[in-house]
C-alpha cells in the first residue's frame, strides 16, 4: 500500500475506504514507530504542534535533576570546566552540524534566532558594502522581517528592504546586481512550502549576493544539506522539531570560507579570542566562536543534549518519507471526511514541495482550532484564518492522524465550534 516516497492506494483501497485496521497496520510497519516511546506525551493527547514547540524527551527530567544537582548544586562554578559548560555552544553545534550538512566548526548553538539573524545579516552586509538591497519575501516570518527592518533602519539607512512574491520564481526574478543579501525561511511558516535552497542560492551567487537561510521549520523534520547547496549563512531554533523545550537555544551556521572575513557586531566577551585574559581591547576569536556574545544559558542546553541523543541514530530519508506520508494522509482524509464545510488547503498539494506541516484556511479558523484543542487535538492558529498542523515523524503516528481527522470531522458536522466559549481570543495563538 505504501511505496517509494509517498503512499499510494491500489485499485481496491483508496483514501475513501481505508479502514482503521489499515491505519494500525501502517504503524506496525513504520520503521520509526519505536521512537515515539522516547517522548513524554500525555495519554490521549494528539499533538500536532511540534513545529511550534517540540515534545519533551522522556530522558530529560532525570537528566535535568542529575545535572542540576551535580553541576549546579555540587559543582557550582567549577562546572564551567568540570562539566564542559563553557564549550557547550561549540560541542553541541558540532553534534548538530551533520543534520544540516555542515562541518565541524561551522555551527554554534547560542542565543536566539532573532539575535543570530541580526549577527548574520550585519556580517553579510559588511561583506557587500557597495550593494544597497536586502531581499526577502512577503510571506516570510514577521520576526525575521522585523530584524531586517531594525538592522537597516539603525545601521544601514541607505539600504532598502525588497520583498518579493513568495514563489521561487518570483524570488529568483527579483534578485539582481544590487542585491547584497537574500534572507529566507526554508519552509514557510504558514503554507509549509519548501523553497528550493540550491536553486535560489545559486541564483544569489550568480549576482554576487550572499544568502541567509532560516531553518526553524526544516531542521529535525527533513534533510538539509547547506554545504552541498553552497549556502553562506544559516540560523534557526532548537525548540521546535529539535525538542529542546521552550526558550531553548538557537543556532547559527557560517560557511568555513567566510569565517575569516565575517565579523560579529555583538562583541561580547565570550567571542573574544581569549575571554579569560580579560583584555580591555576586543580581539575576536578566529573560529566560529567569534559569534558568541554573553554567557550561554546552560540549563536550556540539557534538553537539547537528550534530543540529539535520539536524532543521532535517525535516518533522515526515513524521517522525510514518513513526514510526507503523514501530511499526505492527513490532507486526503480531511478532503474526504470534511468536504463541504469551507476548509481550503493552504499548503502545497505536491508533497515534495511541502515541509512537515499542513495548513487549511477557514473563515472561523480560530473557533475550529479552539474546539480541536479542547478535545485534545493540539494544532495552532495563524492569523487571519489559518489552522496549522505540524507532523513530527518521531512521535506522530498514522493512528494520530486518523483520530485527529475524525475529531475535526465531528466538530464540523455537529457545529461544535459555534459554542461561544471557542470565540474567546487568547494572547498566544
């Protein structure tokens, strides 16, 4: 029934007549099925929001307790050396690097995604001082756009932000010889559409521009190979598909060929070539550690360690295959069981152009999502009318997909979403 990169239905079995037993069989055949037991998800909860906040690895609480007691209570300041705290941004970066097609010494886990975008963008603009355009796309994550606006308004007032249409063709058509930097999110946060990293990067370089890729909605859900695409810089967070918990540290990538020329404007003491010399004059490190700034929040690194323990054994081609299967199954079941109720697919139909999420629009998207959440199906809402579902192949099952669509169908058919309690807006959506 399931072949190649995508499942297909034979002449006797279609998405319209799949049985629950068929779904159970898919879970039994799933090579990643055993990974789910490594995550602590409340009984009965269908969690389809791992693209916003990943589930907690089961090993985290005991590890936290041990490391807090040994490292903080007992070791105290000695743990900067004894526990290797000081080196964690680099040591964990080196562990993460293979997942994004990077080499040792090209990845640093530090700070937040926004701070890292600030650092990468300023570095890139200083490497292209004669050019006066930064290119992004209209549907990029607003925070990324806000950072670009802040950088230009405060430090490069003569440089303009150009926003292209959201398609690869529109982006490529907008890149020109005035473009200094192209900054894009690899997988769009609303649509789930994947940009062609290799094609866009090549076009940017043909025009002499540099490129920054935001991998927040990619890494941990699909294969990424920055060096094979000749990417210049990349950033992203670890609390989504990488399961480091709320406020988990972000990461940055700088291609080795740029390490000498690229500079860090946030010249904090831990980016110094010898921070413990306490030299009053700043001398940047020659390695990627030049992009460190202040002291790392060590406690937030502990969960990431446990998640990386899991990911280091994962075949990312299997991960991608399951991601495509889950999202395709979800779309087809929604279209089969929920037709006629105003849901419109907002994600690419082609699974090869879709990341590990599916979005639908509906005039009452907020109310529908709140009804789903109240019934223990956790997705999220993106203004103005998008209900979004993230599929994390390590712990999302085919049964989860089946049951989620059944509940969504019930909400629509019975008009459960019309209960006034679901119209109350929350601060965080």
